[in-house]
C-alpha cells in the first residue's frame, strides 16, 4: 500500500496548487527558456519549481537539444546541491532533450550504480525511473555533472522530474489526519514541537503504553532522503494493521515515531539541511 501511494502524482499536484501563491526563493518560476525570438510555440520549454519541495535554480538552453540546469543549493548552505524536483511544459511531441545538471555536489552517488532520476506526467501519474542507458554521469574538471536524455511523447502533458520519489510535508499531514480520523486502537498523535517556520513535528505512539520495550524511529532529518518517508509510512500501516504480527507487536512493544524531523527543509526542497543551513 505504501508503494502504491509512492507512485502517485496526485499528492504532488495537490501540493502544487495549495502553495501556488507562496514564495520559494531561488527556484525558477514558470520560466520560458529558448534561444529564438518570436511567438511562443510548442517546444519552447517552460520550467517551474515554484512549489512545495521543488528545486531548480537556473536553466540555460545551449543548443536545439541541450539545456544546462543548475540545482539551487540548500538554504544557507552552498555545499549541498543534490535534490531537484521541477516540471516542464509546452513540449512538442517527439521532442528530444538533454538535461545536463552542472553542479551536482554528491561525489559518491548511486547514479554510478544504476539509480536514475524519476519522471512522471499529468496523464501518467505513476512515477517511473528514467532508463539507465539515458543517464550519463561524469566529472568535468572539479565539478560533477550528469546528463539525462529524454523524449517527450505527449504535447498536452506537464512532465515532472525528481531526484527520487517526492514525499512532501503536506502529504504527510494529510496521511496523519486520515490516521486520526480512523480511530485506531493503541494509536496516539501528539505535537512534539514546531519548526523554525512553525510546521508541526509530530510524535506517533503505537502500542501498549505499559509495554516494557520501547522502540524509537525517525525519518527525514535529511529532507532529500524521501524513501525514508515511504518506509516509515509502510511501517506505520503495518503496525496499525490486523495481521498476527501487528497484533503481537502492539501488545508487547511501544513504538515512538517521528515521521518528519526536518519539515522546513522538506518544504523548501533542500537535500540535507534545515532552513538555517544546518546539516
């Protein structure tokens, strides 16, 4: 169930709409990128990262096919430029592009070992990985770069590209609200505190409060490590389920779970840091 939720673009679309009027400093905002002049035509790409967890700092078209993309570094920390999440629209059917990321800062990357970025679109909301043969990872002087080769196949679509499966603060809050409404036995949600920007730090308690064993888990101290949220949600779903294992665990163990330790960093599309620049 957690995996199915991860593949859906619907929570992303909701987050884009809910924060459309807010400022995400340093991200491109519906930027038309082209070298030619004249009326806007299909194939004149429009880039956007002006939404929750979005990240793309700058785009420059190099030739008819290649675009150089600059990742916005983490808030107040210029050493971290890893997470990206942006959309592209006004594409032409069959249009081939090369997206070259010029300032990727992670030297020991899973991109070297077969991992590839994610892509989705408005007509196909399931996230998919770009085929490994379409990703080229290399070093130019002291800078790391990778190039993503892609072909747009539907001119009516808006395409989304991301470093990994996006999982936003808004999505977490919607998930926790649904758990509250479900009225699960031996489940409690409390407010541990608030972030620098007044976002919730939730603490979940699952299991018998009188249990002698306590297990503490947390996720997303590094905002860009989104798979941790999917694992965390899957674990919560399992612990609140009706399987014999879940019933046994709830009767013997008290689980304390903080599902998002760095909500501000998640919200602003950082990879490792809070909005204060702390790693």
